[in-house]
């Protein structure tokens, strides 16, 4: 059950930041495709839904939409 919550959290966080920054998922998928092999919108959506997206891909998404990921000590 903890894994499901973590998957939902990653999905919601990534999709939320995409939306808040004024981008659409399809636009992000297109930009990812420019940087590496073709990334289909459906493939990106599936990775987020299943929690199989790589950290490196999340970092690239953040860069595309104008964010950076920062680690803070509690």
C-alpha cells in the first residue's frame, strides 16, 4: 500500500507542476523527444501512472518546465 501512495504522489507532483507552469503533457513529451528518442504522450502517462518513470526523466521534465529539484535536509 505504501508503494501505491508513493506512485500517486510522484504522478500528482509531476503532473501538478506541469499544469501549474502552463505546460501540457503532450508538449512536455514533445520536448523530451527532442532530447532523446521519441517519447509518446501515452508512454509518459503510463510511466507516471505505474510509477516507473526514472529520476533522470523527472529531472528533465523539471528542466523543461522551468523548475529544478532541490533536496533539503529536514
